[in-house]
């Protein structure tokens, strides 16, 4: 059954690819047809490198640009120094592959999301300084519809409703070459659009795997960032004050892989001893760029250990990361690469030992087809001096962890409709889990966007993706920007 399902998905993907790229188009078709790759890079807003950036991106002018949920029109009734914007969204999903649940288990058939989100953002400008405040609140009525009594309080607290400050920072210039940004913010490292290697400063929201791209899943954290500019180079020094970790599926949710809840997690508090530090050197040149990174941070992956009373809990150790990334553009092609070395990794089964890991990512993008972008990214995470004991629970680690992501994006109807196909495989042939998302975005007008699609999942034998095969679902979202 799993093989038949995979064959169907692959055939469906290949058919869509051929229909939009290979089939001949008439002149009328060309007139009618006029997840784009995220051009967001880690480079800051350099003051004196705009000409180099234009040269670097030459040849990519016709690339489709992925829809940004935060792209909202500015208010015209406010004074020039104040911007107020917002978004109202209603998102729903329907699970169609679940079997009837056993007694005392949550039933995830049918409506799995009916979420209303309100997001507000304000910016105040004076001279070279800016203050930004943004946040969102949401309520998911699906849990009330399905029956709240079948879910744990922990799940309801994390999934049913949410109220959070997303941005709260002050940004400005201390001199002609030195900028500062203080407060809750997102700092993006690396070149990959779909896989995280050096992009480690902000945690991710992983509660619904595969449903949303990485750029819309980053969680802000309070930090202070200084940027110094000279010629083609920019040096960034960062102190991360707020320790935040990924929001992962919890026990009793449809993406949680186990039958029992995890031990409690130790979360470092806000203190001087728990400050995290990072340094980045970025260079932008004609046709290529280069970045060097270094960081001393808490490991986003917790390991199980014991306290003095013998009780189990999950702990985040400190790790050092050094990394390098590069982009090279020529013609309609963009080559990208990332490498990162992590030192100080700890595991439950060998608690007295520290391990190192080397992550290597290679990617390629092609923009030679009209209104179309294709990309392929592959990463291998290699654990140095691997010990067979790490295969056992609760670590369930691998010597080499491979992930491959392929993506197609195409714009239609004067860029008002966008097709996105994303395929993500874990392991050499998807044996460690995989998912495929097919999505259409339609810009009804400048304020209203409709999104719809379908996502398929295949489970791994063990690990985080071992219990996801029944979570296939269709999804829809209405978004109104004001």
C-alpha cells in the first residue's frame, strides 16, 4: 500500500512537471501565463553594497517570488512616521487517511484545523531609527468541534490558542558604518531555502511538519545585533538573551511519534550565564557571495539525563558551531553550499562523552523556464566517532542523516496564481520518512489571498517521522491584509 501510494505521488508530480515545462505553449497561452525562491538571505541591509547585490542577482529578475504571508499594504491614513498594518487569516485542514482510533486515543479523522489568526504590526520611524512591534493571536475551533475531552491539557494549551509578540525591537545607526538592532527579532543565516545547516539562531515551529516553509516557521528571540560595514564586507556581532527552543509535536497530537510523553524539559532562564554569542562575516561580490559563521549556543536538540534524585529530564547542552556558506550565480543557474561543524553534542546512552558532527549541504536553482523556478538541495549530517549504542532509544541517532528537498514554483495569470510543489525525502530513498506538498496560491486582489492544497506523508521505521503516514490532508486558507 505504501509503495502504491508513493508511485501515485511520484507519477502525479512528474505529470505536473511535464505539463508545465515540456508541453508546447501557443502564443495565446504565453499571453495568459506570465513556496519563486525565497530571496531572503542572511546578509544585512548593507549601506554601500547595493550595486554588487544588483550585479549578483542579474539573470534572476524573472524568477517567481514566493508569497509572503506578511506582505500587507501600508495604511495611507497614518502619519509618515507611523505604519500600522494587519492580517486576518482563516485556515482549515481535513485529514482523510486516518483509520478509526482505539479506545482512549484522540480521533484525528476529519477536521484537524479551523484556525482564526489576527496579526498586527506597527512601525515608528524618526530619522535613521525605527521601532517595530508586531504580534499575533489565534484560536483553533477544531478541538472544540472534535471534542476537547479527548485531548490533554498540554496539547490544548499549545495548539488551541496562542498569543505572542513576534517583533519588538529598536533599530538604528550609531555611525555611518555601524548599526544596532536590539530586541525580539529573527536573524537568518545560510543560503538554503528549505534545509537548516548554519541557520541556528532562531528556533522553528515544527508542530505541523511540511505544512509551512521554513521562512514562515522561524520564532523570534530577544537579542542585540551590531553590524559594521566596510567595502564589500559586513561584520555582525550578536548576543542572544532569550533562550528559546523549537516548538515540536507533543504527546497526544497527530504528529507525535511515541505512546508516552517525554520527560520534562529543562529550559534555561534569562540570566548572564545563559547568554549565547554569535559572529558572522559576510561578503557580497559580483556574481558570488561568501559568509563565515561562529556561535556558542544551546543545542536545539535535548538529550535525556537524570537529576540528583534519579528522575529523568531533558537537557540542552552548550555547543560550538563554525560554518561557511557561499552562492555562485551564472546565467540562469545559482549554486549554493553550506558547511557547519558542531562540537559538544551529548546523548543519553553515552552521557560521559561529547560528540562532533559535520553537516554539508549542496544546492542548485534553475530559472531558465518562463515564470518558473526549480531547486534541489541535499544535506548530509555526519556524526563523528559514531557508536552503535546511539542507535538505541531514547537517542535513536544515525551516523549519517540525509535529507533531500526538491521544489518547483510557477506563476500564472499575470503572477496572480502560483503553483508550488515541494518534495522532502529523509534517508537515501525516503526510508526515514518523506512528505509531498502540492499548493496553489491565488491573489484575488492586493488584500485577499486564497491558498489551497494537499499534502501526503510516509512514515519512517523509527524516530520523529515514525507515526505520520495517516496524516494526509487537504488544506485551505483565506487571508485578508489591512
